[in-house]
C-alpha cells in the first residue's frame, strides 16, 4: 500500500525515489480506472471486479473501496448517457429499491461478522448460482416482482459485503432470460444508485489529490469512448458470455481471498 507520506512534495529534486513514487500512483490509478470503465461500458459490469483489488493495493482496503464506489457510480452514470434508451424501467423500479434494502443488512453483516467466512459463503453462493443457471439455461424462470426483488436484494447485499453487486444481477438475468441490451442498460441505473448509497452509509469520501481527480476524470472518459467502440463490435451472446465469466471470476477471487484470510 502506498502511504500518504510518499506523496508529499520532494525535499530534493534529485531524489529519484520520490519522483518515481509521485508519478507511479496517478499512473496506476489512471490505468486501473481506464480498464475498469472500458470493461463496464463494453459488457455492462465488471468495474468493481477489475478495479477494486488494485485500488485496495495502492490506497489500502477502505480507501480503495471508497474510490471504487465513486468511480463505479460515475462510470455507470456516464454509461447511461449512451444506453438510456434500452433501460427496462419496469424491472428497474423493483431492482433499485430492493438493492438499496439489500445494502443495509449487507453493511451490518460486514461490520458484525468475520470477513473471511462471510466472503467464502457469499462467493460459494454465487458460484453455485451461476453454475446452476448456466446448466439449466434452456429452462426459463418466469419473471415476477418476488424474483426481481430477490435479485436486487442479492446484488445490494453482495455490494455491501464483497464490493461486487454484479453476480447477483447476472444470476437473475440468466434465470429469467433477460435480453442482454436491456440488462446491460438497466444495470447501470442499479450500480449508480448502489454506489451512491454505499458512500452515504459509510459517510466518507476518498482523499485524493487534485492531480489524482484529474487522472480519474480522464481515465473515465477514455474508458467510456474505448468501451463504446468495443460494444458496437461485440456480439450480444459473446457479451453475455463475458459477463458470466466476469461474475464467476469475481466469485472465485472472493473465495480465494476469504480462504487466505482464515
């Protein structure tokens, strides 16, 4: 983790270590945000999965998650400018409030329960859920308010406990045969709201320098443009396959991290 002291103004212009550290943090931050934003624009999710581990490594777990919450919400809102016509508002009206409700017990669980066992349990549930839904993809579950609310609750709970709310939505989308373009667009509304809600519950804001914020803004913009170009060329079936892989990788990473912390 890079501590705050390494980012102070150099006392000597000839100190190469200070120069490297000064440019390394914004550079790593920008690259991480760019790749996360590109992935999220191209597939509909994946920002937290891609960015959170690296942000936690650079800035520490708490600060890293805060940055991921801010940038994830900002990336989702930028994506909405491109995909808002495909939003399924009927489902969004159920998934969004359910996701907010799911954040509340998730935040409590994250505070009260040991992190390692909680991460293992959540990851195993996601892995089993993805496996079952992929195996029985030819069998569609009829969508209903109860099913949608369950998907939203799962997404919000996982967002608060593991920092990744995508897998819960992916399981719901697969089970109900949700059209990919509508899923990807509606997911941006959900991620934007959940990111803002998570920040509000934590009542905290990242401590980044003005240079860092400029890097973040540029990386989000470049990621949006590059992701838009990729999204136009990617087949919906391929994109949904990528979404499934991203969700599965997130679950496996959470499982491994939980086991390592035992």
